C-alpha cells in the first residue's frame, strides 16, 4: 500500500512540475533585452486576484494595454486600481524624464526597468514610452496558457540601440483598408517598432484625401486594371482603388500614437506621379493624356518643374497633411525620377536652376514649404546627389554606401538597404511554393538578422547620424493583408533585434530558439507568417 502511495504522489508531483513548466514565464524574448539579471527568491504568481496599480491616471492607457495582453494570454481579466498593495500586484510607474539627449522620434525616453519578486511585479519607465516597452517585455514573457502563471524573480534593465525603428507599408500599389493598417500597427508595437512609414502615393494610385484638390482621389485613386505577374503582357482589367479620408488618417495617427509609434507619411515626388498627372494633366511636361499606372517599375512621366502650378499643388498638399501628421519628418520620395521629359521640356529648360540638377531645383523649391510647417524632409537616397542640404534626412535603400556617404556629410540617415530590408523579396529560393514572385532575389530571416546598420570604420560624429533602420514592404504583388503578414513575419522579428539589441548580444542560434517561441504568439493572434525556418510546419508537402 505504501508503494502505491509513493507512486501516486510521485505522479502527482510530476504533473505539478510539468504544469509549472508550461505555466512558467520566460524572459528569453524577441527583441532580447539588454540586461537580464536572475535573482534569488520565490517567484511571483500571477492569478485572477492580481491587480494592476497606477499612481497617475495618465497611465490608464498603458494599464489597459496590459489588461488586454494578460487576458489574451492567460484568460485573467485583472483590475486596475490606484490603491497600492504589498503583494500580488503589478505596479506601473513613470520616472521623471530629465533626459535632454532624446532624439527623434521619441517624445519620452524608451528606457525601462522590470523587476519581479514573490510579492510584486514593478515596471518603471523613464518615460511613458519606456513603460510601454516594459509592458511589451512582460507580455511576451508570459506563456499562452489558462490559469496561474509563475514568474521567476528577475531584474531587467533595457533601452533600445537605435532611436528610429521603422516599418514601411505600400498602400498605393494595392490598397489596404484602415482596419488592416491599424492591425499592421499592432504588429509593429509587438516588435518594439516606433515608426510607421506610410507610403500613400505612387504611379498606381493616390491614397490620401486632399480637399483642395479633389481630383487626386476622384480620379487618381483608381486604376482600370492591374498587370498580371511580373509585368507580363496580360492585364486583369479589374478596377482597383481606394483612399483614406482625412478623418481616417487622423484615426490611424491617434491609434499609432497610443502605441508610441510615429506615422511618417510619404508623398512621392517628382517621379512616381502618374496618378497625379492623370488627375491634373496640365502638371506634366507633355500635357498627357495620362493613365493611372497598371504596370510596375519606373515611368518616364514626371511633374513639370517649370510649371508654377506644380508648386501650388505641393504647397497645398503639405498644408493639409501637416495638420494630420505631427511627425517631425515628412517623406518626399525623390527616387527613380527620369530626366527625359525635363530635358525635352521648354518650360523646364527656361527655369534658372542656378547650376542645380532638375530634381535638385524641384527639391530646393518644396523643402521650404515643409520647413515653414516645422517639418524636415526625408527622402530616398537619390536626393543626396541632387544637392539636398544637410537638414534633409536620407533613407539609404540602394545599399548602405549612400547612407555612409550621407552621414559623413552631416545628414541624418535611416538604413534600409535592399540587400537586407526589402520584405517584398522572397524569403527563400523556393519559387514554386511562394505566394508571390516579385523578383529581386530572396532575403532570409538570417540575412535580415545579419544586418549591421553602422558602417565599419566611421568616426563618432558620423556614427551619431545613423538614426536607425527600417524594412520596406512594397505591395506590387501583395493583394491581401495576409500576404503582407506572411512577407513581414518573422523577418520583422529579426529586424527588431537589429534595431533594439546591442550587437555584442546578438546570436542567431539563440535568436532562432526565441523566435520559435515567438511564433506561439503569432498563432494565438492568427497572424500569418512564413514557415521556412520550420519545414515541418509547412503546407507544401505532396497531396499524393
């Protein structure tokens, strides 16, 4: 009888240990915090009676996020209170932020400290953004389970490596509705990204309401068909389009700001403007006729730099969008602007460009419009070679070399090289089983993870101009939100660690273990993600 009892209690103990393992938090998350110090003592047990304390009603939004996250992962719906307890409480505080060295885009410091003992979980942010990221760390540390969760004692002190941690979404080539844009922002927040670069205009569609120029959306937001495949000779002849009202854009900005994400709008000028020219043909060098683009790539038609009405249009656009987007940066595009129309245009050649290139002259005319609104221009790296002044931020996409050159000249720089950061590229060389074939080769998760944004052998003054990194999701071949998710995940996880974690702490093998656990959260939120790192999860096995 004694032997049976021993076996019985042994089985019970084993079950308890297994349950504890399943319900145990892990601080090995993505991105990896800078300092994780395991401490001695008993763990904290999170249960239905745990409360969340805030000492300032201004923190209610952060507390509500934590309530939502814990409910999603454990099923517990915790109470938020202003009554401080000595045990079984998560306490949220913000330290007075006296850091005068904060760089854009943070409004407050992003540093935080998370400490856990048997009685309390304390998250202290140096600013509200820091508190938010501490909450993200706690969120990602919790397992997907129902019931009590054991949190081992720990002290985590953390801060990001880069001030600019961005993701881009192209809503021009294919239009994504407001709800998906907000959903995409939620994914950014999960990965500690703090900039959403919203690509709103291109040859294939104008996506933002400009009340003073309604034809931009009445005409420019719609195309009569879309080329099939990678610029084949076949067009689907299916109308495609849509646009965001200014009220909807305000909604997106508010939604992002609540998650400490800055929305940087892009209006691509002076090239990639077929949608503008179709709406207002008189603004082109030839006068048209024009058509909103069906095909991908670079069109010869550009805005006429010798037409004063062009600058009136741009000024009106900036006037209206600056009231919607409080971002200090305003993206003016500036890439892939052929000169063939300018060279043949009498109006353009009648302009005294004072030795500047055609595009340099155009840029010099519109940058003052932004400066008058308290904004700084940011553009693709082509504008570096058109005489842009050092106040213009450069987005280095044609490799890292233009970014290094720009930083050495005193420009702030965001690194987004096609070699590592173009998330519309395939994720493997397996063409047969990919949902889209955009060309451009492939970029694996490991390749993204290997990016070092700061060029070697640069001095400290140059190094300070590297604001951070961004990945770009171009949507020529991405027709659905699920395809956007698939192309960005889990590569966004790799980029988040490039942007957040100090390089000496990075290790791809360790990252692989942590991102494998991260996919449990992806699946719990029903986020689509590429499974190339986990072949056993893929659906491309033979049906025979």
